[in-house]
C-alpha cells in the first residue's frame, strides 16, 4: 500500500479546538489526495491544492507499507517558481 506522508500533527486530536479558530484549512482539505494504478504497475499520486495553497517539492516524500514493498524511482512534475514576500523565490 502506498501512503502519502503527512506531518504527525495533521491528525492530532488535541489541535481540533485550535483548528476551528485557524484561518487555514485542515491539511486534508487544503491538499486533496488521489491515487490510482496506471499500466505497467505504475502508481500515480496526485495532490490537488486548494486556491492560494501550494506544495513545496522539497517537502514531498513517499513511503510504502508494508516495509517489504519497494519503491522504485519516482518523478515529480516540473514546479512553478513563486515569490513569497519575506521568504523569497521558491
């Protein structure tokens, strides 16, 4: 089984009261996830970001379960550089 990695805090129940006061979407709503099998045993993973939300290529990781499964090389689509005030160009 292929699972997207996410920060441990994303499902932390103790953050629920704070989440309602937060101006940010919950991770599962900000980044919808889809996966499907393509020909030749290729697994296609897709994250769909909500408007004004962005994924950072250097933060994307993929892990397999069970641990006996092996992940071959994977590719990411080309990114789009963005300038974020106070952060710079990413």
